C-alpha cells in the first residue's frame, strides 16, 4: 500500500472533485504518485461496468517510464483503467480518453502541446514544478485549457521529503574575459542586424547569452578545470554535472574518470543504461544537458556541479532539487555554483541564482 503525505492527500481530494485543473508542486513532491493516487480515488469512487480510458502525456521517455512505475504502485487501479502513455513528440490524439494526465504541463501553453490537450474532451489534470512564467499570453492559454483551476503545494509542505541543501560558491574563471566577450558581441550584432526583424535590444540579449556561453562557460579554462577537479574530489559520491551544450559536456566527461555524458537526443538504450548505471552506483558522475531540467529521477545523486548558467528561478529550483531527494545514507545535497564575475550579465545571473538559494533556505558554505 502506498502511503501518501498530507499535502498529497489534500491534492488528491482536490483533483478527485475537479474535472480540469493544474497542480503546481516543487521537485521532489511526488507528482506522478499523486496523479496515480487521484486516478485510483476516482476509479474506486463508485461501481463501474467499463474501464476508465486514461491518457498520460509526458515530456520525455524517462517520464513515460516514471508514469508506468507510479501506476504500478496502485495494483487495484490497473484493472479499472485502459491506459495510453505517450510523449508529446508523438503528437498523439486523445479524443477517445475520459481523462488526460499532463506531466510538465507548463509546456501546454505552446501550440504542439495545446492541440493535444484540447483533443481530450474529458477531464484534464496537469502537473508541474515550474510556476507560470513572464509570458502572460502563454499563461492565459495554459489556464484556459484547465478551466482556470490551480492547486498549489508550497515548498515548506514538501521540505520534510527533501535533504538539506548546502551551497558552495566558486570564483574560478579566466582573467580578462569581459573585453573579448564584448568585442565578439559587437561583431556578431553587426553581422545579424541587417537580417533581424525585431527590436535591437532583443537581438543583443540573444547574442550576449550565446557569446557568454561560448567564451565564458565552454571556453573558460579555469572554470572548466575547477569543475573537473570537483568531480574527481567527489569520486566516491554520486555527482550530477549540468552543462549547456553537448560538445562542452563531452569535453568535461572525457576528463573525469568513469563519467558518462547524458543528453535527450542520445540513443534511448544508451541513455537508459547510463541512468541505470548511475542509479546503481557503478557510474559515479553523470554530465547532463537540459535532460536534467525536467523529470530526471536520480535520488542517489548527492553532489551537483552547476557548470550551466542562467537566471531562471524555476530551473534553478528544479536543477538543485535533483540532489535533494532523500536516499539511504544521504545527509544533505551539496551544490557547487559559480559567481561568474567574468562578465556583468553572467554575474547578474549568478546573483539571481543566489537569491533563489536564499529564498529556499539553502545553507551557504565557506
């Protein structure tokens, strides 16, 4: 029997009385278990002569498997439902479903996802750890798909399920990077402006980010050397290293004994084997791209090296949450991040991440 946390019980009760709605809950709250429990509550609420036709829309292959694993924890539910689980990339039609579960529902505000969600005429339940963003039009489209109904599980309700977080801020960086970065930004702007149809400042923001990633992150020798040294120092831990680009990730993985690069477009079998080896402890370091932003369930991970940068508050919480899920013997999750003073824009991004750590109650280490 699966025992639910009090906040999960409240969310299940809300969903079982809500035809369409979104549950917003932080990483580690057990959203797939919550969804399966809500389905069981509805399925067993009254005698039925036919099976409930359930659709489950996932973002990644890993999330498809997580959905199946969650449903298998409710053996009395399985005989009562006719289940289809698909990734959004398959562009499946859900017109024959009585209820559609949408994982990572914040994507449903975009066209590819919204059409699939709209195809289900029955109940729709969405789940996400990512709060609504700055795009008000997209937020409105998302809420319209779920009848404007939102149930929020606050982080302090989930904290008992998470390990404490400790943060170490690092200063490693090549000197004198700002001028070469600014020079390349200007050269790139001059090349792209004649073909750009939007406002100049928007192009500059895009270019600045791309150049900072290229020169300030991937090309930052001192920063990269520190990241590799950290992985080697924690050779007996389970290390998750997050990067922005595959090529950069491969370069780092090649320097770390036994490390494996993991990204969304690698072969399904190879990705599954890499993650299973990490979960089993035979691989001690996974270098991952945006695959780790959503739906990556690796509770054994206890050290995070944030080689990737950015200022997204939602992604910062999601990424750090990967090392905070409880696991036997885990006393805390250790997070290494960089102050990135090599360029003013990246330094601002770093300060945003630091403010997220403070808000979440993470402990800063010297």
